C-alpha cells in the first residue's frame, strides 16, 4: 500500500493553488503529466495540473499499456521510436518501476490486404531504422507456438516494441513533476473558462479561481465537452473500447499479438493474466459523451476471435472486464496546438486510443512548444485549424482496437 507521504508527493486534493500560473493543464492523465514534467525540466514556468478525479481514473489507467513503433506513417514511426527509446531509461528517470518489458509486437495478416499493409510498412520501417522483420506463419509459430497460423499469410515482428503497466507510468510523471515545483491538484474540475485581456480564468468546482496565461486541454475523450462550452467545434469524438483480463496462466507469451483481420490484440501480464481487446463493429452514429459501461457483446465477439487464433484460451476464465474511451480523430492524426478562435487554449486530443504510448515523446515536444515556441514537424499535421481549412486526406491505417 502506498504511504501517505508518497500519495501527497504525487499531488492531492489539498495541494495549494497559486492565484495565477503561466500554464494550467486541465487533465491529470499521462499526456498532461508528461507535458508538465518536461516543462519543469526545461523552463521556470509556473505550472498547475488540474484533475477532476483521482490520478489514473480516466483513459490513462484503463488501457492495455502497449508501446509500438510498427505504424504505417513515417511521422508516427519516428515519434514512437523516440518514445520507446525514452522508455528504456524512464524507470530510473522517474524513480518508479514501470514494468516495462520489450517482448515485441507480432502482427498477423490473414488477408491479402493485411499482407500488403505489413509488406509496405516493413519497407518504411527498414528505411527509418526500425528493426521490424517479416515472417511466414511457420516463423511466427516459433515465436508463439500456441498460435493457430493455418491461414496466416504473413506476420511482422519488431522485438523492440513492448508493454508497460499504465498506473506507475502516470504516477512517475506526477511525482517527478511535483518534486520539480509543479502543482498537481486532484478532485478538482474546471466548471467554466472565462477569457481575460491577458489570459484565461478557470472557475473550479471547489469555488476557487485560477488565472493562467495559457491553458492546455489534456482531457482526451472528455475534451469535446470543454471545447463546446467555449464554442470550439472540433471533429473528435469518444469511442468506448473494452478490455478483459483472464485468470493467470504460467507465463508463455512474450510479445503482444495483433490479428489485423479482426483487430484483436492480446498480451500476457507479468502476473500471467491474458489481457485482450478487440475492434468492435460500430453501433449507430459517433458518441457525443464518454460511456464506460461494459458489455456481454464485447466478450462474445472477443471470445470467438481469441479462441480461433489461440485455441488453448477456450477454457480460460475471465476475471475482469472494463472499458476506457478512445478519443477518435476523423483522419487518424492527433489534434494538437492552439485552438481556432482561442489561441491561448491549446489542444492535445484526438490520439484515437494511442496517446498513452506516444505521451513520452509528445509531452516533450509540447513542452518545447509552450516554453520555447519550437514547432516539431508533427505539429503542422496536428494543427487543430486544419479541419476549418478543409480537413486532411491523411489516414493512419495501423490504428488497432
């Protein structure tokens, strides 16, 4: 159990807020805290993070913890190569065990379209220096002997991809940010934002007010609610994504396995549980509010896919099931930068369920933007104003789940 001193060191509902800060970050998830931490390392800016609930209560504490450089776009591959490189030394840097293990990602293609995707991506990865290699079904079986590869046309494996335990990832950033002078206030929501001549004023659920030169909206799938209250219309929307965890088995599975045909992914935790999720067929129009309910429909759909690709799971008992929100962007690119019509409010949303793995690198580039005005090349693509200019024809095709 975490002691009171350690809990306080990561922020609390009693953390004293200054009357004004240079940057207020709304959302105490991995993206907001990574940005706060990197700001504290490269600047003397006064920063406060506001979380409406407890740390890891949102999407950052509800994901599968995967980290991969196997993407279909050059910018995303390079970003994740940097993020994974950062993770290698992050446990020591943050002073907390992240349970980071590089067992790799193994993608399985069972259709001609999937085979083409993996072939194209492997060529890109090779050019960028990512150690992805293509495998036959038989070669994939050498990595995970329990798979049914009878209809696998091609596989792709990158041994440097990996998995972390999400909670200490968040806690580590929070603890180090606080130790460097960042105020992290939990259980404090932002009820309203008011424009000032020289900044923005946040009206808090506690009755307090906090003035800031600039504000970062790092609320992910909840950002739509805050943006609409300010008249900011962006096309991202929340999507409920479910995950299940099984009874523990003797460790046998090193990589995280992805079946491109179904969107199924699964890995094994350090305690032996099989942790799995899957792409679910759309039901109706895009959601406008975050839904964290669980469903039997998910278990039935996942169960059919999982037992097909790994028959030994047929007798596996499910112990836990939960959901978390993807923050979906229509073109597959994140939405990051000054808001159209309100440039003192910065957005960092629309990562379509993959912001967690990108947060180490994105927090660093966001901190450089906010503290020094440095614009990383990805920020041009991620500009929130692109939709008002006619949107984007881009589409990242390696979005899983």
